[in-house]
């Protein structure tokens, strides 16, 4: 067998590896295991599923799992996070605010250190203006009253601070959450209910923290497995980790052969990529032409496929734009533009808007990438994914307000 270091892997091989690592290669309508096991297995494989509050269609964390599994009951996922006796996932800081496997909890304990947590400026805030006392009073109320929402804390002053104009009680709750004193016990109308960690955490979870570098190494390895192929900087993007403490750990992982250098194509020419040694078998299968990506699906703007910054350009020539935080006149594709994956290509995107009252899904705009033709196979596969997407949202109709090219929208509507 040719050594990985002696081969130059094609773009199609690298794309297939990435999509298999991200669980985006399975054919549509493939049979899965039981819903709970399939959901937990998927979150384990990805490491994190990012949570976002936007609800143009179903929320981002639900979409990320739908893209890989097809239609499932979001209540099943909620039960795995919020139902006592069923919890196998939790809300925490992973890649931003994320769902994370409880099996991994101890490897993320380093993130709750107030000095190195996701937002160390909470420490600075707590040291000012009597805020430490507010934090202690907030914690005491939850100890005595049980789980509480932000709205349960009265505040008559003006909003202040640098966190989205949060009022001080909200900052206190988020600080306690970031430091690991509180967990999210449930959500009511998507508002967090904060509760003591001891009352939320199942007894079976190993909560003993590991050494900081052991935890960071775990997160970097998990990032490498989930990415499939990457550059060193991509590991810190995926693991949501500062580059400086990661640098020595990545060097050690390379020296130990955990991360293996390979040569592979990119849209800019041949370059060096990193592969986790556990993905080498998949890589070789791809190199031998025995690794196919067969799924057609739609991806949330916050999908983990795009956490490796600029990798979408190097592997697909596709520029994923997160435009929901831009003014309307600065957007190119739309507020909540969702990329379209067709087999091993990112072929287009659409900007959806679900009217929940009428049950109609509107596509404000639908685009194909330059050079992509809306042939019969593409239209048929996108239509299959769209039927599942509509049914999963309980939508009875689709309206396309703009399509580029124009005939793609017409062909899609006829195929539905």
C-alpha cells in the first residue's frame, strides 16, 4: 500500500472524506437506528451541535441533525437534553453555545475555569460595582427556589454591559453558567431555566475534571476526527480554543503520529493537510475510489461543516456567508441562506422563510453556483430533500420568489 505521505489525494477524495467524517455522505432515506441512539451517536461524532436562537425555519441545532438524518422528532432531541432520567446531552460552551455529549463532560471542565472560560471578562465584571454579591445572591436564590429564568429576576435599572445589552441578573446567570455552577435544566419558550449543576447532572456522569491539557487535547483530537481533513488553524476554530495554548498540543499530536500530514489538492493547488490517524482507512478508501458521498440535503448557516474557516473555498470553491447579522443592503444571498449539498458538491443555496400560520415555506431566493446546471438528476434529488424538509416543518406548500437561474425554480416546483 502506498504511504499517505507519498500520494497526492484528489479534491473528490478529500471532499468524500470530509462528508463521511461529518456524517453527510449517507444516501437519503437510509435506515437509521432508534431515534435516541442515532441522535446521540451523531452528536458524539460531531463533538458539538451549535445552538442558535434564530427561528426562520426550525432552529439551527435541529437543522444540523435533520441534514444528516432526515425527518425526526425534535422532541426526541429535547428529551435527551432536558428530561431527567433520559439526559445524554447537555448545553454548554463547546463550539460557541452547543449541545455536547454528557460522556464528554469531564473533558470540557477546563472551559469552566473563570480564568480561561469562554468569556473570561465575566471575572472582570464580577469584580466591579458589587457584582460579586449579585452573583452570590443569584446562586442562593436558585439553591432555595429551584430552577429560574432570567424573567424571574426583577431589575428596575437601565440595561448595561457589553453582552447584547444584558441586564445585570442575566450577566450573573450567564457567568454562573460559564463557570459550571449552573446548567440548563430545561427551556420554556426557548428561554433557559438555570438550575444547580448537582440537580441536573445524572449520577452516571463522570464529572472529575482532567488536567487542562488533557481536556484540550481531547477537544483537538475530536476536532480533527470531525473535520476529516484540515489545516492546523482549523482545529482551533472547530474546538473553539485559543491558538496559543493549542499550538504545543498540535505539535505533540503531529510528532506522535496522531495527526498525519498528507498532500492533497485544493482549489489553489496541492497543499499539506492534516488527517487524524483514525480517518486514514477512510482516506485510503477514497484514494482507491471506494468512498462515495451520496446525500442531497440542506445545511444550516451554523453547520459544523463550515466551522473550518475558508476550507469551503479550498475544497469546494464555495464561499459560505453568514449574513443574518449584516444589514439587509449588505447581504448577497439572504438573511438565513442555507447551502445545498448534492453528493460531493455544494451546488447552491436558498434563503427560506416559514410562514407557520399558513404552512407555506417561502424561498426568498434560490441560487445555483456558477457552472452548475439544473439537470434532471440534480432537480430530482433536491426535490426529494425538499419534500422531506417541508414535511418535517409541517409545511403544505412551497413558493419560490426568486430563482437564479430562473429555470431551476420552475423545474424544482414541477418535480415536487
